[in-house]
C-alpha cells in the first residue's frame, strides 16, 4: 500500500513546502497593504481627499443646488466676507487721512468695490446656507489699528503697502477657485472678486508708493505681526 504524497515526503521536502507557504502568505499581505483600502468595492472615500488649499473646515464636500461645495469654496467665500470687514473701513479712513489724491482715490475704490462685493458675498452665503463672519479677524484688526495710529508721512506708505500686499496674496487664490470650483455661485463670486482685486491692485500701484521688494512674505515695516497665519481674501475693486 502506497503512502500519501505528503506522508512520503522527506523532511527536507516538507521544510521547503512550508517555507513556500509562508512566503506566499507574506506576499499576499504585502499586496493588500499596497492597494488603497478605498478601492475595494469600487468606491472612493471622499473624506480621505484633503482640501487643495485654504482652511479646511472638516465638513467635506457638500451637495447644493448650485453644484458641489468644497472646503476650498467655503474658505474662499468666508475670506471674501472678511476682506470687506476691514478693507471698507480702511478705504474710508484713506479718504479722510490721505494727502495725495492718488491715495484718496485708492480709498474710494476700496469702498466702492467692497460695498458691492460684500453685498454679493452675503447673497452667496445665504444661498449656500453658510454662516459668515461679522467682524474682522485678529490680524485684520491689527492692521486697522496700525493705520489708525499712523500719523503724517508714515500713514500713506503703510496704507498702500498693507493693502497692496494683501491683494497680491489673494490674487492667486481667486484665480485658483475660479478655475477649479464646480459650484456656479462660487464661480460667479470669484469672477467678481477677480475684477475687484485687479482694480484695487492697479489703483494702489498708481500711488507710486508700493515697495515691490517688500511684497514677499515679510510684512511691511511697522507691521505688528511677522506672519499672517491665514491671509484673508481681499477681493477689491
């Protein structure tokens, strides 16, 4: 009577077989680790996709009647609102404290541009069911305080530099949101904001007081904070 195949194996053969089984098991485990878990079942875990830029509120992408509303979209809308909360008073102040006609004109453009843009962003926020801020951020209030305290010849360069630097920061974000958003309300707001920001950049530069070497990440001389944690959007006209 013949012995079973396994029973008839030599000790060395059994050892080779056991080693092969272990190696195969390890290979399967490694393969499973390499395949993203969200691919199983043909579904993608949307929550695992990070926000491309801006502040992520952790709410993920929401469905609205105007298209998907992403964390980047909501961050943009809030920053448009925040921009008006400090640039409107800054513009009014420049109309009063500015000595150069070009500085007063820049102030007028800030007031006109943000008055309209603020009206628009409130409409967008209501349509999308978003809660928007009603007061400037701590950083924005610090800028307003600097401008209020500035006297004489120190005021105009500070006003121009703070506002020009802020507008330059947001210009890239406006273009990115305009290009990427799938929400029609956010896209229209970004279009308006783009025109406003470009107009404000132009009138600020027309003052002849912009220090272009100082428009990098280092704030202008006299700024109270060396860093801006989340540069508020400053769409301006």
